[in-house]
């Protein structure tokens, strides 16, 4: 058997997975993540390999998007600066493992909050930052107006996601037959769809809207009306470090609360002075109470976070909404008082 | 100089022997202790992080669809069956690639030492280009060319009657056994038995008289003609299920999907270049005198190559080609980049859903190890056989 030499060109994906897997060996329980992050001087933040609007490097190589801004807010809350971050692009199937093994401190990567992930896979979810649902995009010239007419169609899909499972569930429930072509990354799936390998592309609707803008002729493609699943997207952290989970959760809750209160990137620096009689604003911006210290930070943590990225509404508009090429409506992602689902526990 | 028994025993228990024994035991002990510690620590960490471990998940429902399967599979089947689909896909792709890469390798290797400078240069260019490009790029390139180059499903090319070529793959008619299929098998069996006897007779005639026959063509005719006659004479022997365009795609027939075709084509192009180089070096390593002697005996250049040079070249070709086969099998894991559901792609989906990376990776390693050990075993047997030919 001596001829069985080890070859260098073994799939890099396997070795990547193996490093992640082997990292589970013999890692000692560390001090809290917050202490580690402070000592290190930056956060390791897991993001996608490129989904415009959520996490995507711009032409200067600077990461931007809604998911990215969540990491920036956490960085600003801890360090007072929004760029103390190392972004780690993760493939779909790495997003959970990377956080479990400590490769990243948090994953903010269009990840659906599911029971199994929360209970069986060693991670905790923080706060829902986007209410999404899975849909289908097809070429207009196919003349399809409903996903239920897609029987026998070839569908491009990304591996390691809830998308694959939803597709199978939808097919079974509606007695349809799909021929899936499963790709490792979103880009490969989109490319295959664009070149005509598949009749339809399926993923979360927000991402479909995002990919549609990257097509040579966006008007030749249509997102079908069916929403076949609930996809509450949330950043996630390692299970068992409650202080760190609290910090991430409440920083994001703070961004949503800030929108409720009308605290914006522009007015945050002098609002505590201006609204002396608004106790909620006073508490959030650290003018009264010791709320920052509850999560191990300075009391002006939310001032830093909001001046870095703005409130949730501003983040949404800039990356996905009316100020972005995607121009998504707020829809279910509007505040509860505007008829949406964005409703977080009170900051008090 | 003979040593007495006591001296030899004394040697066995001598100070230096005992010391080296001690060090060896110590080293082995440390390695085992480390492995044991890693195992315990991993288990502890998995428990601390509330991650399930063990292989019981293999019986749970997989829930995800697979596009290309050689056995029946639906999303309500178990993870175990899903993985089996992947293992079979990996296995089939690997075997087919090995077979085709060997043919490409031999042809290109022989072409490299061909007397025709045009052919030799072209083969050299092929080898040098393919050997020096990462295999992942070749796969992506081939897949990209396949997708861009082929027409959409509505404009499929009918390249043979009822055979269609499009972005959905290559669709060809599927043979279906009829009631009289047994006659076809019988005639095929008779043809093969006839071929064996013919080959034995031809060899005997060759040894005795030196008269040679075009054995390859006669053998082919013996195997192919009887079944063809059977098909023509009897009814209901073999019918063909033709693919038909229905809705979005062709239904029925046999299909080779673009992902599979691109994987096989890309890996064969890449690995064929390495095997070609092995074959070339093997041929060059055969002493010039052998060829000159064969020519002096009046053998044609074809037969010199086939009967004199190649059998001797095999001795140097086989060991290095074994390595190439092993690499080829491992490279097939890159299938995931172009959407072919091999074992790694399907296992990756399972990791994404379960988080049980260690178990799935262990299965991957086990399967690759098994495939490569089998290849290694077969190649070593072949190697031993050819080493004996040495004179």
C-alpha cells in the first residue's frame, strides 16, 4: 500500500472543512468572548461571500450591507470605532461551524433562525434583523405566473441552507417534481441560472431581488408571488456565552429602538441634551442609568453604535430600501407601529 | 564468526537494546495518550456545546432533494441513503474518469514520442498546458464552456435520432428489455465464448507459424454481430424509450447532465496529461536496442510499440500511474464547485443541516481511503505481474 502517496491537490474545500472540524479538538473553554475580543482589539465577523445589500465588498473592498452594519454597530459599541472588525467570508455550510469553533465571534450572514440550529448545533441566535421568505425567480419568457406551475422544472439552489429543505417540502406538499442543481456558493448558482442551466432560481426573496439587479436585463426576470417559507434572519453567536449573546442582542435591539424613538445618525450626538424629558432616550444614550455596564460596556455604547451606522431604518434604507439599487419595500420589516413585525423588548 | 547462544541472548538483552526498546515504547505510549486525550476532549467539547455526536443521524429523514441519482431517492429517504447516492456518484465518476484518462494518457503519451513532429508537438502542448493549470480552474472552465456553448432546452440539437443535446444535458434513448431479451443475452454470451476460443487459437497459430490476424477487429465482430442478428430476427427483444420534450425538460431516456459531463471531461483532460507523461517516460526508459532489435526482425512500427515497447514500459508506468489514479479520485471532490452531487457535496449539505462535521468528514475519509486502497491493491497486483516479465 506504500504507493498511496498524499496528494497536494486534495479538494481545498475538504481541507477547509477539516480545519474547522479539527478545531473542535482540544480547544479549552476560554474566558468570555468579550474579554477575548477586547484583548485582541477587533471582532471576527462571519459574513457571506457576496450578497449585495446584506454583505458585499464594494469597489474599494470595503464591506457593506445590512448584515455588515450589524457587525459595525457591535464594533462601535465595544471599541467606539466601527472598523475594528475582521470580516470572514463564509460558505453556507460553514456559517454555523465557524461560530461554534470560535473562528468568528459572531456570524451575521442571512442565517435563518430554526429550532434545530438553536438547540442541537451549539449556537444561539440574537435578534431578528430581517423577516424574509423563500421564493422563486424565473425568466419572464417562460410565461410562468405561479411557483405551482413549475412542475418538472430545473431549479438552481445553494447547498447547506434551509432553502434546499423548503424546496423539497414545497414540492412534496404540492405534488410537484423539481430537478435541483445544488451549488456550493450563491454566485455559482446565480451564474448557472443566468446561463440558462436552470428554469428557476430559489432562495430568500430579498436575495432574489438583489440578484435580479445583477442580471444583464433585470426586466426579463420575474420573482414569483409565492413565499414558501418563513425565514427570520438573525446574527448568531456561540452557545453558552450569555454575556456576549446579551451584548450583541441588545446592541441590535438598541438600533431598532432608536428608530422607534427617532434617534438618527445625525442627531444622536446632541439628542441626550435636547430631549432631557424623554426617559427612554436618556437611558439608551447613557445619560441616565448604567445600562452599558449591564453588558460590560461604557454607558455611551449606543451613542457610538448609532453614530457609526444609524438606526435600523437608516441601515435598511441605505442597504436594501429606497436609497439602494434594490429598492425593497419595508413590508414586514417595518416597525410594529407602522404595521410591520419589527418589535423588540424595551430597553429599560 | 559464530556467536554462542548466550552471547546472542546477551545481545538481545544488552543495554542498548533495552534502551531503544524503552524509547520505542515511550513514543508509542505518548502517541496513544495524545490520541486518547484528543478523543476525550472532543467529546467533552461537543457535549459542552450541545452538539449531537454519533452516527444515529444517518437513519433520520434527509429532507433535501438530489438532482442526479443512480438509485431511487426522494427527500423522505434517510441521510444514510442520501450519502449512499453521493458515494455511488463519486464511485461511478471516479471509475469512468480512470478508464477515460488512461486511454487519453496512453494515446497522448505515445503521440509525444511519435516520429511525426506535428503530432508530437501537439501532444506536448496538451500535456504542458493541462499539467500546469489548477484542476479547479479546468473544471470551472469546462463547465462554463458547456453551459454557454450549448443551446437552450427548447432549441436542443438532435445529434442522433432521438438523441438531444442541450443545456439540460445529453439525452439518449434508453434500452428496455422485452420478452425475448434472453435470446440477446444468449447470443452475446456465445459471441464472447467464441471470441475467447478465437483468441486462444490465434495466439497458438502466431506462436507456431508466426501468422497473425487482425484480432481486435475479428473479436469485435464476434461480440457485436450475433446480438445484432438476434435483434433483427426476433420481435420484442430490445425496445428504445426515446426522450421527449414535455414542459420544461425532456422526459424519459438516459441523461448525462452537464455537471457530470463537465466533471468527467475536466478531470480526464487534467489527469490524462499526467498519465501521458508517465507513459512517455516509460517508453523513453525502454532501451533503444529493444526497438532496434524489433525493427531488425521486421516487425512493423505499430507492433513494435504494442508488443515490444509498451509491455516493458508498463513496469515504470504503473507505479506512478497508481498515484495519479489516487489523485484523480480525490480531485473528484471538486465536483461541488460545478454542482455535481458527489459524496462531498451531499455530505456538505448534511453538515449544514446537522452540524455533525466530524462524523461526516470521517465517512468521507473512510470512503476515499477504501477506494484508493482498492485501486492501490489492483495496481500492485498488475505491477507484480508485469515485473515478472523482466528478462
